C-alpha cells in the first residue's frame, strides 16, 4: 500500500510517500521560517501564499526522491485540519484535484492524529492502550487511545500551548524565531533553579494544562529585575539564561506532572511524546527518567515504554499524515468533491 501524504496546516508545505504506514520512501518539507522570522511568528496570509508557491514542487520532489510515478500510488491522504484555514485549503484543494485527475481515493486526516502516528512510523508494534502527549506550538493535549483509531481527550491546554509559551518569551527577549529550539539550546547554560515558577493547580481536578501564568510571571520578573532584551547579534546575559532555564523547567515539569496523573489513572501500555516540542531535549530526558524506570517510592506504578519520533518526524510533516491515512485504505474509488478544510477540526 503506497500512500501520498500532503500536509499544509500551518507554515510547512510537505509531501511524502509512505509504504504500508511505516516505510518512508520520501519526506519533503518546505520550511517558511525565513518568511516569518522578521515578524516573530506565523503570518497566515504569507503562509498561504508560500504554500501556493511550494506545493507543486514538494509533491513532485517526493515522487522523484522515491523514484515513483503518480500511477504507482494507491491513494492520497491530506490534512483536513485543525490549522490555519488558508493554509489548509491549499493542501486540500491540491489533493482533491490530484485525486480527481488520477482517479485515486482520497482520505482526510486529522493533524493531531498524524502526530500520534508519527511515533508508529519507526515503532509499528506500539501496544494499545496508549497515552499520547501531543505538544507543539499550537497543541498541548493528552489523548488516550484504547485501540487503533479510537480516541478520548484526557486533558488540553486552557490557554497557550506549551510551544507557544516558549516562542512568546523568546520573542520578548529578542532571542529569535522559532523560539522553542533556541531556548532549548541556550537553557543548557542557565540555572533552572534561579527563579521559582509556581506550577498552576487546576481546581476542578482535571488533567488540563495552563501556561499563560508562566508567561505573566516571567514578564513581571523581567520588569522588576530590569532584564533587557538581547539586541540583534548581541550576547545573551546571564540573567536571561537563568530565566529561560527556569521557565523551560517549569513548563516541562507541568507536562510531566499531568502526564503522570493520566498514567496513574489509565494504566496504558505505551506512552507517546509527539509534536514539535517533543524535540526538546529536557522534555525527552524527563520523560525517559520519569516513566521508563519504576520509582522505588511508587511500587504500585510499573515502568512504561516511552516512544517519540526522530526529530524530522516531530515537526509538521507529510509522512505522519500518510501513516495515519493508511488505515483507511483500501477505500472506495470514489472521491468526495465536497471535502473541505476545517480549521477547528476535533479528533475527540
């Protein structure tokens, strides 16, 4: 089963050819980081135009790199949502036109489910039930899957996503864009214990997340301590290094704590860490340390296998869309020309 995946939910135009849901023959991503860097974030209108400019190229390149022709594919999987509506429309429209011209079946894929399936590409034998922490610039969710294709929302952010919180502080401090990877790198030289952020407590007992309080506390600390943002090309002060190390540690602690609570309640066989922030080195280390070793102080809690994708598969890519879409094939040969993008599409 050879599937073409197309992804255009935000600022990455991507196409991939994947066989049987886990053999990646090609995975092409056209990044828009340079386009949006001067704005410190994604500009939706510019993102849509860049997708229009790039989508034909990335699809053709995906076939060329895989040494395949259009006739070789069994179907097309495309991101339907959630995401930026203009960006999604480019991918969905292109996929519909291609499927119509080739007379190939087309299936819509939820972007969040794509992130979950990114872990299966390199680990096809992951056991159910599983618990997935989907954490990125736009999503922070805990999702429980008792079986393949069945999902329950366990917790989600009530304000900023974790990646968004990292990006916003980096922008305010003049560290650059995208902020998450920059903070991850610079935080290694800071003291994570230099500033004590209060971990928010959700009073209703849910497993939801909240990160806006960290941002507010960081901005207050910056003002009270007289910390100056870095000027372009300038050095990063010790005060900034310590602040971002503490800030990152607080966000990671929150993610780990809520995931621990979910694991204790649900007892899954597998734990997935997926999404762009899954690349964060501190978060990966913390997950391995917390979940893969049985803690002596909690004898009732067993160790659990932790899976996370390679860095190329954590950020938005089309291989994960093809992998998630594979389970819908073989499908009917008909094409739903009414298929449309959905900016607020829910997985569960």
